[in-house]
C-alpha cells in the first residue's frame, strides 16, 4: 500500500529583493561616509605634481601661498611680516609646518614665509603636492 505524503516537498528559493535592499543600504552608507571624509575647507591652490607619504591624522599648521603671492596661515590671510607671530601662536609640539604653494607662486615669497616660520620655531617643513 502506498501512502501519499500530506505535504509535498518544496524546493527552497532565494529571495533577491531583500538582498538588493541591503546592497542599496550599504552603497548609500559608504557614499555618505566617503563624503564626510572630504576636506571642504581647504584653500584652492594649483599644487605641483609629485609623490609623498601619507601624513599623520592630526591637523598640521599650514602655510599657503596662492598664485597672486598672498600668504595664508591655516586659511587666514596674513601679511608676510605677520607670518612669524602667527606661526608662533599656532605651532604644535611636533614643529611640522606644511607648505602649500601654488605652482605659479613666486619663489621668493615662499622662501620668505618659510624663513619666518623657521624663526618662529618650525623644525620641519612638509611640501604639499598633488598626487599624480
């Protein structure tokens, strides 16, 4: 005598709709996280090309010189003779100063800003370049 099964064996299915929802959630999360990592407060200068190692996580003191030879210390415009007191006030214990000079900036202005930072106690200068 043959017994009939009360429940027919069903094949399992993979539902793809919840997987798509999870993937869109992850995509949106990573997009928002990458936007949060962008530095939008940086001064726009045309940096020369080069390769360099990544810097430490803390915000270093930055001296920027744009194409019109204006000098900025941490994005604040200063006159060339005011660079030394501004650097003394803002210099951290490590003594590192990042120089971000425009490609068209005058060499003499950049050197004078670096010398003023040296007199203020800067020990090491890091030159900012655009990655190739």
